[in-house]
C-alpha cells in the first residue's frame, strides 16, 4: 500500500507516519509539498477544512497513492476570541474524500492581534518564542498547553480519526 502526505512539515509527516505504521505496517510513506489552494493563513474553520481537502486531493493527483493525506492548521475567531483550528483529510483512489477536525484552543490576544493584521501564525510564534520553525516541532499548541500536547500529537488525533473512518469504509465494502 502506498500512502502519501501533502507536506514537508515534520510535525505533520511524523503524525501520519506514527498512526499509519500502526494500522498499515507494510505501507510505503511518501511526503511532498503540495498546494492547499487557500490563504497562507487560513482564517476560518471552513477555509482550513478546504485547505486540508485540497492538499489531500492534490497529493493523490501527484502520487497516485492508495491514501493521500492533507493536514491544515488555521485560525477561527468566535465572539472576539481567536482559536487555533486544525483539519485533516484523506483522499482515496475511488474518489472518496473524508475530513475530520481536531483540537481547538484559544490564542492569547497578543498573538491574535498579529494575525488580524495579516501575519501568519508560524512566523508570529517564531518571534513570540524566539524558536525558529516552531511549527515543525511543538507548535503554538505546545507553547500554550505548557507542552502537554504538541503539534505532532494534535495531528495524530486527526489522522487516527481519518484512518478509523477509512477502515470502517473498507470493512463496509467487504
């Protein structure tokens, strides 16, 4: 089985690898950067979900994998509070696309203000923490949960939801 993920982000690739290896131990995993076809900083749950689906579909087109994953992080503002939101999607060769969301958590107002003026969360977090490429490691969730949850773990939850839905679909077909 060939499985692909449409990113070169270490946290996202690590999440797919960790979960896929449990359920498809003989799978070959490939990762490559593909377009999300949404804003660099998605600004709603809808746009973030669309980015994940687009990444999954674009990955499938480029790799012809059996399962192609797209993972996307974004933000969504609710009642004046900025939340970090995360979505994942998996595209299958038969045209099926499944999407699921993950944990959402409030961002401090100092971060939200930067995003509202058009900045992207990753670089804002790099400056805030003085850690380069934090999005490849613990991410904002790691910082704001005191490292109880890191970005890889957050995406593992989403990938588990997706793999579970794929396994359910395959079981229904047999």
